[in-house]
């Protein structure tokens, strides 16, 4: 098998894992109405890639391993999407708790109103 064929084969797997990662991310993004979804997207994709790569490294290199890697990517992307949303909510809560005077946008709005 040539280098190009091997590269295309590996890229196909990463494409499959990416598509699988978009499913739980999209469901999560709709569930939270988009709040924090942008932070969760790269986390979901990277988690799906990591889980997908672990399966063949563990020795599952046949058709069953492919489907197990898709399932592992789905589970990992679901967990990472939830974690990304939790991190985004935590950041939003921290920003809301800081005083308004320390936020630059609030200071500009106060100067424009006066």
C-alpha cells in the first residue's frame, strides 16, 4: 500500500470520528440554546479523535474495531460536549459575579449614557 493510500485511509477514520462527534455536540448545543457551544465544539472533536485512536491502539483492528471506535468516539464526544458546556457556564457565572466597573464594556456604556 502506498503512502498516499495509507494517508487517505487514516484521514477517512478522522473524518468519520469528526462526523460522529458533531452529533452529540449539535444535540447539546440545541439543548442549551447555543450558550457555550463554541467552547464545546473543539473539545468534542478532540475527544472523539482521542477515543477513536485508542481503540486500534488497544488491538481492535478489524471491522468490529471500527464500529467500536465509532461508539467510543460518540461517548467521548458526548462527555466532552457536556464538559465544554459546564466550563462555559462556569466562565459566564464568574463574569457575572465580577463588579460592573471592572468590565470594560460596562464602563463604556456608562460613559455613553451620560
